[in-house]
């Protein structure tokens, strides 16, 4: 995939970037290595000040950064602005909390003093996707830099201007040169960087094949990885749920980011007794969404990020129809030069079919009906994913059972699955491993050093 800005609304290629040469990569790695030697000795107050300054820059220029995102990957401008604000929030969060999260922990032993000390590892590689092109990077960079690591970013090939803007923000905030660098490279250039001795660990957010490839190379080099991969989150609606809220929030949970979110509600699993009511209300909500130019204030759904994603969605929906699925709304691409696909609802999908277990990375909802809670949980757990899950019920026993039995990295009751700097984020099963955000996130890429003094 070439590194370029291609406007998904019009199909027009706006800028092409040449991938870095091996010599250019070498000089960036050398710079990162030398930056780490001094950066690791800076104190929390200094790093906090720089990270707060990054937050200030994000807030100051949020309209500009949001426009770059919308231009490169098509999310509605209003959600792009919200994304920049959330990046500022995560910077301020770690700026305040890192000293507490990484403070020495005293432990009583046979020593006169023994404790746990958290120390930086060195260069951490972040391979990031295009769907939240600012947020995914800042949720890695804020804790990594506060911990004293230095970062190198391989961003998705369709968001190069976002990647360059993020590097510029971090530099303007005051972080020394080389502490955070963007490497404009293709996926095939990642392996050699993972193997490089100076690179100590890697994190990847993206698809299963990309995660498996990076992790296997890192595994051979005995390097730690954190993987945030795909999901097909269930959204379970039971009889006692507030149906109106479930339908409204379920629509948001499915449609956020033009349907291209790892934690989107992708499978609606609904009690049979409220099935008709739920479906009718969901159809009404989906029909009311405005598809169009993501730069416009009143647009709800913009184009998919690339023609390849559009093609994938078209093929998946067709496959579902071929296997007996019924289309309640949408189901056919919109004629245009951009990558537009309408909000779509599929029912009548065989729960054991391949389609039911796939991730739909676009504005397509699958609706299933179940007889009882056990059936709902079995269906929810029947995919290889385990990222998030949302359960809707006002019965406390049902809530308890959902919390205990859903196979997911996060369970949200009567709310949509979302990331929050205060809470850990990540998956189980083929959705990946490791955690980002909160105290768990900042402790992923540190040397947890045991200290024992006689
Ligand atoms: P992708 O193709 O895996 O791309 C993600 C990143 O990995 C890009 O920077 C890409 O570079 C790079 N990459 C691709 N193949 C690689 C390889 N073999 N080795 C090293 N790097 C490689 O993912 P996508 O299809 O764009 O993103 C959608 C997927 O990401 C969905 O499954 C979604 O659920 C998941 N996702 C997960 C989370 C989470 O937090 N769990 C968040 C967002 C998205 P190029 O662009 O150059 O190919």
C-alpha cells in the first residue's frame, strides 16, 4: 500500500510520500537511541510539563488536526474534534497520574529495605491503525513517554499527515529531539525494525494477521508485545432493558466512526419477546442517519476509509445474503466517487455460520434473537474475539451473570463500550493481549525492577 493522502470522500489522491530508505531508518533509530540515554534521566515534573504542553497544543489547534483526520480517513469532523479533545485528556491524565502509577512500591521481606521500582525500557515501536489516527497514537505515547521510554511510530499508510502532525505536536511541546519520531514506512519494513537490538518492545493496534506477524517476529527476538486487535462485540438487550435507550445508544455504538471501530457493537443479541419492537426502532434510527460529506456539520456517516474496506463490506454483506440473511435496511453501496456505504441491518443469520463470526468493519449491524440469557451468552461468546461486550438489563442477577460469563476484556452494563484513560483497555482471545490506559497501561512497557538491600 502506497503512503499517501487519498480523500475517501472524493477518491482523489492529494499527496504521495516516499517511504523512508534503510539509511533514513537507521539514522532515526540512532537518534532515538541517543535521545533515550538522556531522556530516561529526566524527572516526572519535566515530562509532565511537556505532556501538559502537548495537551495545550492539541486543544489550541483541534480544528486543524480534526480536519487532517477527516481529510485522510473520512470520519465526521465533529467526531474528529472530539477525538483531539480526548487526546488532550489522556495527556493530562498521565501527566498527573504517572508519578503515582510508577512510584516505588515498598515490600516487607528479610531485607532492611526492599521495593519494586519501575524503569523505562528504551525505544518502543508503535504500529497503529487509521481508524482513530490521533487517539490510538496518544494513548500509547502519553504513558510511554511519561515512563521515560522513547517512541517510534509506524502509522497506517493512509494517514501520513496525521502521523507527521503528531510528531510535530510532541516536538513543539518541548520533548527533546528523537524522543518521538514518525517513520513513514510500509508494513514490509516493520519486521527489520522489530528485530533491531535497539528496539526493546512493540505495540500494534490493527488486524489479526498484522498482530500475528509482528508478534511472531518479536517472539523470535524475545521482545514483549502488546496487541489490540479486532472485535465483534455483542450488544445484548434483555426484556427488562430500557428499550428506547438501548436502541439509541446501540445505534451510536454501531455507527461511531462510520462503523469502523474495534469496540463497535457489531452483533445485537435481543430477547425474542422484544425482538420486533427492537428491530423496528433500530430501523428507524438507522434510516434517520445522514450519510454524506464528513466535513459538514450535520453529517452522521462519512465514507469508509479506503476502497478496499468498502469492497470488503460489500462482499461480506453479499455473502450473508447468499447464506439466507435478510436485509432490513441498506445493503447496497451508494453510487459516488467516494467509499460510501449506507447504514445496514441484517437479520436471519445462522448463528453458527462463518458470517456470524466475522468482524464487519463498517456500518452494518447483525441482529439475532434469543430465547433466554444462557442462549444470549453462548451466542455472544461464540466468536474468536473477546474485546468488549455491552449488556442491557435492569435485573441485577442478569447483570451479574453477564459480568461473570461474557468472554471479553470489558463488560459495560446499560452503556456502550468505550475507552477511558482511567480504565484499562484491551482484549482476550484473538482480540489480543496486554492492556492500554490506566495504571495497567503504563506498566506494560517498564522494567519492573526488584530491589533488595541487606
Ligand atoms: P491493519 O491492516 O492490521 O493495519 C494496522 C497497522 O498495521 C497499519 O499501520 C498497517 O500498515 C500495519 N500492518 C499491516 N500489516 C502488517 C504486518 N504484516 N506487519 C506489520 N505491520 C503491519 O489493520 P486495519 O485493517 O487497517 O485496521 C482494522 C483492524 O484494526 C480491525 O480489525 C479493528 O478491529 C482493529 N482495531 C483494533 C483496535 C483495538 O484497540 N483493539 C483499535 C482499532 C482497530 P499499512 O497501513 O502500511 O498496511
